[in-house]
C-alpha cells in the first residue's frame, strides 16, 4: 500500500518532537506532510495537504481539537487523538476517532492505531462493493511468516490470534493447532481485519465467523468454537458491536 500522509497537530514542542520520533522510528508507512502548533495552522494544512491521518491534540493554544474538526466540512482523513486528558473519550467517539491515545504515548498502541487506519483503507480499496465484500471476503488463503519461511493458511480456519510478547500465535480450527508467527498481533490485525476479524482485547484478535457465543455482561465476553472464552475490553466494545453489524452476525 502507498504511504499514509499524516499531519501532527501539537502545541507543545516536546510532545511534537516525541510523536514525530515514534512515528518515524516505528511506522515507516507514515509520511508526515505537516506539523502544526495551533488549530488555525492545522485547518490550513488539512485543506492544503488532504491527509490520510490526523494526529490531533485536544487542548491547543487557540482552540480545541474538536473545534478544528468542526471547521472541516467533508473530512477524508482518520483521526487519532493524542492527549494528556482522559475525560474527552466520549466526545472523541462522537467525532468518529480511530483511537484515543493518552500521553505518554506507548509505541505499541501507536503502531496498533496506525495499523487500524491502514487496514480500514486497504479494505475500502480492495472491495468493489459492500455486498461483494460480505459474500466473498471471509475466506482467503494467505501467507504468514514463520521461523522457517511462510505458512499458507485459509482465513476461515483461524479461530483467533493472540499476542505473546512481541510475536503472535494463530490458533487454527484443525486440532487447535498453534502457529507461531514472527510478527506482532498488530501486524496480523492489519492483515486480517478486512476478512471478518475483530480486535476485542489488547491481546486477542478473533474470527467472528468462529465465534460460538457472545455474552452481554459488564464489558462483554465471547466463547469461540474451540471452547475458549475471552473478555472484551471496554475500549474495544463499540468496535466489536460495529463489526457484528457490518458482517451481519446477530
């Protein structure tokens, strides 16, 4: 995929420098096209550069990040909020944010957020229509990197993927075989999200077509076809419910 054009909106020089370093060091697909220390400059830069991603601080010197978004009538970018405040999450969701990252920003969370944007855009680019996507997208043989080379697996045979330190383990339907990959769970999420998979927890990515039961409790709980159960983290519950609707899973 082509690079993702990004604008950073951050009024603190140290915060801007820190985010720039983390992006350039860990997210090679990101091309930073503008850095804006104020809301007014951000509005001009957005209209000029038409970015794919906006890394947006909430408390700016001249206005809030939400005020910036109100000035963009037809946004074509995805928003990742970066803030020191944890009490604007609901408003961020209303503004259709991809993620809400609290400072100091964890590198892994930043990489996961970028992966979600990439997966979303790859999905839109790959599918000619929603109906074609719904009928065809859940089953495809893909190559996954393992220590000895590549293993080719049909997506429908993956029950779930789990994080183990900096690598990912796929659990397959055939005898619950486990395949250890030389990639992170965030990388696997970006590869599989367009094929009916949903990240329900920091450590788990599930195949919705391999889900046996969804239990509505405080956060939510899923039971997979192999009998394993996983809690849905509160910050990912909305994404999970949206995915159920999108893939027509009731």
